[in-house]
C-alpha cells in the first residue's frame, strides 16, 4: 500500500467480528470473494491510507449496491463514492462523515446522518431517506464547519420518535426539498433554508428548541398537513398551503 494505487480491506479488523476497514483507492469489487461490498454485513470504516511513509487519500468506489452494512464511518481524507456511472444504492444504519460521501444519483437510506467539521455530504440528486436518529437524538446533524451540497435532491425524514435536525447555521448550505413524515415532533436547532419545497406531511415542525427561536427561509412551497409552529421567528415561503387537518401556528414575528 505504498503509493496512490494500493488498497487494503480488513475483515473482522483487530479480531472484532463484523468490523471492516478499507484503506486506499479501489472499487468495492476488486478484492477477492468474501471481501466485496455485498459481503460487508457489519460496520464499515473508510480511512486515509497511512500505513507507510507515503500517505494518500482513500477512495472507495462502489461496484455494486451496499445494502447489508450496519454503521458507516467515513474518516478524514477518505471518500465513499456510490459510483458516478452506475449510481449504486447504499442502505445502512448510522452514517458518520468526517471525509467525503459522494451520493451521485443513488438511492441512499440510513438511520441517521452526522456530518462533522471536516466532512462533506455531496448529496444524491434523488432521495436521502433518514428513518431513525443518532444516539444524540438527531436525524440529521451537520456541525458548523461540515458541509452538504443538496444537488436538487430530497431529504425524507420518517423517524418514528421525536427528533432534531441541525442543518448548519449558514445560508450558503441549503437543503433542496425537505419532507417530514414522522407522526411526531421534529425540532430545529438552527435556521432552516431550502432552495425547494418543505412538506410537513405528518407530525409537527417545532422552531423553538427551548432556548432559541429559529427562522425558516423556504424558497419553494411550504405544504403543511401536520403542524408548523412558527413561535416568534421570521418565516419566509415561496408559497404556503395548509391542507385539511394541518395547521400553521403563525409566528408573532414576520410571515
């Protein structure tokens, strides 16, 4: 692994059953049978190739769907790429990004998504499905120096329990479409910006987190079939539709 083309896949890493590690630049189908993407049924970590004096970044490109994996951790200077030609699907438990996650046009589904300060989620132009939450009670969390690029895609949050989203307090990083279909509460921990639509399909969107009232800026349509609690923040919509059974509890600020 001494050079920019080497790679190594470790199964049951450090003798821990179900722990997988990938270093270096490779397609997921290059290793021998038993070490390919479909064989990964435990936790997967991609990390910088640093076993020798010549360090280089890891780029793990899917050559098939990655659908049996549990937790995925993408470390600093490592990339997990769903493949720009074939757009393979990823289905996993919790995904943690310190490096780069290339979503392309793939189907991406996970329990929760956390982007740390050095991380980048280059989102799929399709749907990012989030079905649960992290141990910190976030369905989606992007730290202050983390980044996501929406790529005209949709975030679809369906976690059954009350949860939180932290979308980075920066109007330069905006979601495109956001669907909330939870039958429970989704609480903002930062302002919410979208370049597309917001749909509160079920449950409620809470803009007060117990300490701060957060603003929303929805460039497209806000369509509310659950409840949108405006509290005292300022809320801007391209249009606002409240369907039968839904409610917009208007802000005392500006709508």
